[in-house]
C-alpha cells in the first residue's frame, strides 16, 4: 500500500493532516478484540496485585489480601497467612499426589517386618531410595559416600564382613545404640614374642610364615582367645574382628609391601589396641528412618 492508487482503492481513513501536499497520515484504529484483551490484562494485573504478593516496598513487599491455610492429614495447621510460594511448597510437600504416595509407602514400610521389606521388591526399592538419601546425610561423612569406609578409622560397610554382625537385627542395634570398638593394647608383648605372635595372626588368614615362629606365637595368642576365639574367627558380640578371613577392618594389611610390613602392622595393633566409636542414631533418627537405613546398609553389605 505504498502508492496513492492503492490507498484510494482501500479507502483507508486518514487523520486529515497533510504534509508536503500529498503526504497523509492513515488512521488505523486498533481492532476491538485487541483493545479489550489489552484492557483485560490491565484489570487482571490490578486484581493480581491486590490478591497476591506483588510490589517491592523498601525491604518489604506488598503481601496481597489472599490468605491460605495448609493442614496436614490430621488437620494440624502447618501454615496460615498470606499466600506465598512457600505456602504452596508446604502444601505440595504435604498434600500432593506424590507426597501422599510417599506417605503411604512410608506407612507400609514402617509396619512391615524386615522379612517382608527384604522380600518385596517394591518396599525394598522405597527403602533403598530413602536409605540412600539418609546415608548421604548421616553416614557418608565417616563411612564414605558408597559405604566403602576409610582405613583405619571407619569400617567398610560394602564387604560382607561384619564386626558386630550383618543380620538386620544386628545392624539395627548398631544404628540405634552405636558401638564401641575396643581392643586393649598389650604393651607388655614386645620383641621376639610380638614378632612371633604377629606371624601367628597372619598365618590364621593363610599367610606363609615361618612355622617355628607361628608355633611360638600360638602360645602368646592365649591372651587373645577370650575375644577373638580359639580359632581366631572373632566374636560379633563384642565386635572382635575375624582374624581368619583376609578382610581387614583396621590393620592396613593390603597396603603392605611385604611380610615384614604386615607383621609391623599387626604388632602395632597388639601393642596399642584399637578404640573406635560408632555414634548412636536412635535419638537422632525416627524408627522408620532407622528401619530404612538398616535395610539399605544390609543390602550394601550383600545381606547376611
Ligand atoms: C563419626 C563417624 C561415624 C558416623 C557418622 C557413622 N559411623 Fe558407623 N561406624 C563408625 C565407626 C568408627 C565404626 C566402627 C566401630 C567399631 O570399631 O566397632 C562404625 C561401625 C558401623 C557399623 C558396624 C560395622 C560392622 O562391621 O559391624 C555399621 C553397620 C555402621 N557403622 C553404619 C553406620 C550408619 C548407617 C551410619 C549413619 C546413620 C553411620 N554408621 C554413621 C563411625 C561412624
Ligand atoms: C578384649 C577383647 C580383645 C582382646 C583380648 C584382643 N582383641 Fe584384638 N580386637 C578386639 C576388637 C574389639 C577388635 C576390633 C576393633 C575395631 O575394629 O574397632 C580387635 C581387632 C584386632 C585386629 C585388627 C583386625 C582387622 O581386621 O584389622 C587384630 C590384628 C587383633 N585384634 C589382634 C589381636 C591379638 C593378636 C590379640 C592378643 C594379643 C588381641 N587382638 C586381643 C578385641 C580384642
């Protein structure tokens, strides 16, 4: 529509102003539907400002007149006051379909026995996902994010060797009440006797050691038997390590370069003992949380 002919054909209204003899200004009013939509958005905005939080005012903001009350399923008030996105979040976390589903699962898991949880893939999947989060929050700081532990401070939870037992009942006890790993030091065992005893201890886990030394060491092992057992398999009632498996929870035997270094490590344990403490969580976590963590840790260790 650039030339005059075209203009005439369409008979577009002009504003009546004329410049330079023939330069006119068209008058194209906005279509009504557009205008009304525009006015509607203005009205909507004003209503919105009145109802909801909207304008910053100094350090504060206009709160709006709309109020909400969020209650949990028992009718306890969780939030009451002006509408805001935090209230909406509280509401969603409390009443959304997924929150309700999570509660149902929690309910069913908390009522189920360990046997039922471990044998029901659905319940186990739920316990595993909750347990994983709780483990990251409460346990990973010591035991590592995957439960692999930190030698010699925090035991590995993913092997299936347990100081205190790997059944769900034992693991639950460990979490509820904590554990004191306590081996007294035997500073009086020195010199050749310590060498021989270390050799004997290593022979228990299949190390090739001097037979004479092991034989002599066996005598000295008398003082160890009360806790580690005559055969060296340990005692989960007092958290005494099994010395016959090749899994070490404290002595860093796998890092040793040779037999002498291994003996030195065992001697160090014999002479200095071990003091480690697993803190109790019974007062920090709910019964349901302990239950799901137990199922999770039990599975980490391959179950027992
Ligand atoms: C402050 C560090 C620390 C934290 C946090 C911690 N633990 Fe422990 N945990 C230990 C120590 C140390 C031991 C070893 C105790 C011993 O020597 O007998 C241990 C032992 C255990 C055992 C027994 C292992 C066995 O072989 O019998 C389990 C199971 C366990 N922890 C699970 C957990 C879980 C699950 C959490 C989180 C809820 C957790 N721990 C948090 C330090 C910690
Ligand atoms: C009063 C009980 C007790 C007596 C006695 C005892 N131990 Fe222990 N021993 C323990 C406990 C408990 C642990 C595990 C400590 C921990 O991990 O927190 C342990 C751990 C060990 C370990 C480390 C094992 C590993 O997996 O790293 C060795 C080695 C060991 N004992 C050797 C001996 C020898 C040798 C004697 C005899 C001189 C002896 N112990 C006497 C309770 C005892």
